[in-house]
């Protein structure tokens, strides 16, 4: 499965798709990018006249690139027939610096384990060569029940 094919299986769309491109993906790790544009809806009130990217959005970016994309890649042999349902089950994230509108962030995710549909990854988010936040995220990928 190519990097571009992985993106077609993400269950997100605008305005909640936070993956622009994947630079690298294999069975152990993933690297991808997203640009936080000044017109994103969440900047309108966070904070007035001093917009900062909410931590929950940074966590979501890490989850989409560092967890969901890697999970899709790991089930690539069966994903076309399984109609996957993806959900984050836990997160532990440390924040070090703010991200401002207009910045492009780089996310890396490294598999800790993948068993019985549960994926646990170490993730980090960088901007301008500076570590913004890092942590451990877990999620499930299962066959969607109809």
C-alpha cells in the first residue's frame, strides 16, 4: 500500500482532516505533515486577538498521522474488505510550546505494539525543528458493524 492509498482510507474530511501528506510509512513508524492555516475554525475564539492552536487539535493531528495512518497501513492486506472503524482509546500527551496559525507541523509515530486490533504508539509533533508535544497514544481498528 502506498502512502497516498493510506490517506484514502482515513475516515475524516474537511474541516477535521489533519493530514496533508505522509513522508514515510512502514510496519514500525510513520512520518507526516499538516499545515495549520489561519482560517481554521478553532482559531476564531482560541484566544481572542492571540490565536493559539488548541492542545486537543495537536493531539488529534498526532492521532491521525501517528496512529490512524499507521493502523491503516498495518491492516493493509484486509482493509479493502473490512470497512474499518477507527477510534482513539487513550492518550498521554505532554505539551512544551505553542503552535501558531500558519505553522507546518511534522508528526512521527512509532509502534509500541499492535495486537488484537489495538495499536499503541509513541508520537511526537514538531514545528520549525522544535519539539512541541509528545506522548503515547492508543487506538483500535476494527471491522465496522453494519
